[in-house]
C-alpha cells in the first residue's frame, strides 16, 4: 500500500518502514502520524510480515521530532488531542505482536526518540544522537517520552535528560541501555536484519507472547505474572509448540508455521 510520507519494502518477512521527509529531518507531521497509524494496521493484518524495522531516510536523521511548525496557535484542548493521538499510535507500535526494531540512523529527538522508544528495541549508528529537547520549546514530551525514557534508562538519568534537553551520543545511549548495539551507518540495517532473521525463525505465537508479557511489566492494569501464565498456556494449544518440542526430541530443526 503506498503511503505519502513512508517508504515500505518487504523482504524475507522483514518489513522496512522508512520515514521519508529528509528535507525536514523526517519530522513527524500529522501526515506522517496518520501514515504510521495506517502502516501499523498493515503490520498487524498482513500475514507475510513477520517483523518490522523502522528507520529514517537520509544519512543525518532518524526523526528530529514532532513537526514544530504544526504547534503554532494550538489551544490546550488541541494540544491534548495531539498528544493522545500520538500516544495511541506509538502504543500500537509497542504492542505489535510482531517484533519492531528501530534503526536509529542520526538524530532521534523529541518525538523521534519517543518513536524509537516505542519500538521493542533499538540499534543505533555511531552518528546517532538522542534527546528530549521539548523544554527548549516550552513543552514536555507528549508521545510517551516521559514514561518510556524513565522505564528504559532509570529515573535519575531520565529526569536529567528531560529537564536539561541535553542530547546524548550513541556511545552514551549504549551505556544507558537505551540502545542494544552501536554500529557504523553502513552496517545498521544488516545488524537489524541479522537479529530479525534469528527471531523470524522462532515460533511467532511464542514471540508474540514474549512481547505481551514483557510489556505487561510496565502496565499497571495488568499482572505480568498472570499474563505470563496465560501466554505460556496459550502456547500449549499451538501446532508450533508440538512441532518445537517434538523436533527437539527428534534432534531436528523445528519448522514453525505460526499456528
Ligand atoms: N519540526 C519541523 N521542522 C524541523 C524539525 C522539527 N522538529 N527538525 C528539523 N526541521 C527542519 C528545519 O526547520 C529545516 O527546515 P528548512 O530547511 O526548511 O529551514 C530542516 O529540517 C533542516 O534542519 P536544520 O535545523 O537546518 O538542521 P541542522 O543540522 O542545523 O540542525 C537539529 C539539526 C536536529 C539540531 C535541528 O533541526 C533541531 O534542533 N530540530 C528540532 C529538534 C526538536 O526540538 N525536536 C523536538 C520537537 S517537539
């Protein structure tokens, strides 16, 4: 499906979504947000898609934030509606039953850092820069940044970054646990593809169960251990669990079907 502001490609079950406004450093205007919402519907429903990479077009920026030009003149109610809509879209990414990896290829600022944090994990190129500079604009992060940054790097470090608007480089992001790997820009996509090829060879319903249970840690409305019980139990009703356990005992490689 064509999107106005996104490029998409599907290869070996890996669906790559590239935010494509390089002249504006891939800033998230409302068209990008609407396209992201639509493309996540495609991710949820297209059985050919096993896992997802989100990245930005060009060598300089992943996403340099929400599009600041759209904030001018908005009211309190419009501001709230804007943030709620953004939160819902990023929630859809975070709760995707298929793995979503951010390949951060440059600036990940404001909404860009928030987008990367809504993905299941992050890989950065060595030129990447992370930050929540909203206080420079008289704002706070509105797409889940105050919550996910604190979850990912801890309260003290998050508080400092949120209040100071300081940027951190890729090496610091790695040290903080904000990203899993730092590689050269040339190697960025290959690194993600290598990891996703491994994940895509596993039982998809079990992978989705891991996502649901790990996400439950941060969901006050859920008991994560109960989610684990349910997801574990659900696996016993799948063909893939029978195939995985039988293949192990027969000393052969399991062939999973996602059933
Ligand atoms: N919203 C709207 N436009 C943005 C943008 C954003 N968040 N980030 C960058 N752009 C635009 C710039 O206005 C510029 O457009 P122009 O060429 O039409 O003037 C273009 O992208 C290139 O950005 P520029 O600032 O010239 O690049 P730079 O290399 O000098 O600086 C940044 C890069 C990322 C440091 C700088 O663009 C920046 O600070 N962006 C805003 C970051 C931010 O506050 N994000 C949080 C938003 S809530």
